[in-house]
C-alpha cells in the first residue's frame, strides 16, 4: 500500500525529472519558462551567496537555480577530502566541491532522480572532471559505505524528505569520526499549519 | 533531530537575506512567516 512518504517521493521525483529534461539542451526546452532563464538563475545564485566567479565559471552550466544557499561557502573544504552531496541535481555544488578538494580528493553526488543523475554525469564528462561521480539513490538510505566521507553538503534538499530523521541518521553513518555537515536548506520557523502538513503540492511549490 | 542522530557543535543560522530568497519563489504571501532559508552545520564526534 502506498504511503504518504511514497507519494511525496514520487511527486518530488517527477517534478525534478521534468526540470532536468527541460534544461537539457537535447530536450524540448519548452517547459523551462521564465523562471529558468540564465538571468533569473544568475540572480537567484547571487541571492544564494555564490560568487560571480562561481556563477560565470563553465561549471555553472550545471546550475539549475534550485538551491537556497551556498553550502560550499561554509564547508571549509580541504585538498584530498571526500565530499558527499545529497540531492546533487545536475551537479553544480558537486563540481564546485570537486575543484576545492582537488585531484586527490573525491566527490560523490547522490540523487533519487535518474534524469538528474544522467544530466550530472553528462556535465561531468563535458567538464572533464575525474574526481566526481554520481549515484542514483535516496538520501534516507544512502548508497554509500559507513564512515567514508569527510564532509556532507546539501542544498535545499532535505526539506523535500518525508523522513528527515532518517536522513540525519544516514549522514551520521557515512561520516568519518570528526566529519562535518554543511547544509543549506529551508526550515520551519514554527509549527506547520495543518492545511500544509498533508499537502503534497507544498513539497514541490 | 541532529542531536538525536549523534551530532555535536550544531549550529543553525538564518541567512541575512532569507526573506528575499523565500519571496523570490512566489509560494505565497505568508511563506516567509512559516519558513526561512538558513545553514546547518554540525560535527560527528
């Protein structure tokens, strides 16, 4: 029997799959609308705290304007570290992390939407980045081993999970002792009104 | 939630331009009263 969680995940997956396809140069491009224009993505990126340099870098082809901050800015990434990006999308933050940790470092991006994983893999190949990989999977059950990651980043993704406690348990599991979390997200200021609590559409508004 | 998961040095910081970010999504007049954009940092001991 389908649960509310199953439905939330399906709706989120479908929404982000359509975004991945509409932003794919090989896709129809007719679904993006005004909200996905380069100017709007640039403007949103500046609000999120990315530098002009980051937003105009060739990596920015992977920026779909879906974040709500810049988790890299507070992550204090160091050369040689292993970074895990939850909900990596088309790969923008993962690619920024790959630059920061260098060739001896490693970045793993996890996304539950296969269209996003495919787009990120395509972007990685185009950019020639060999220290980043993308895996399809759910953030509540990460396809990553125990205690093998130095830093977990995420950008406006955990709010989409119907089981946030499970996500944080998984983050704890995959981090090495001393490992760090740097997450940008939207959070509740107080109690969620009843009319939104079971509103599927509120997850992808 | 982070505490229960076993993290320490937990900090949750509201972004200075949170209202501007939320407003840019056009998700409702009162959205910035319900949610904010912020950063979460923590360490696994």
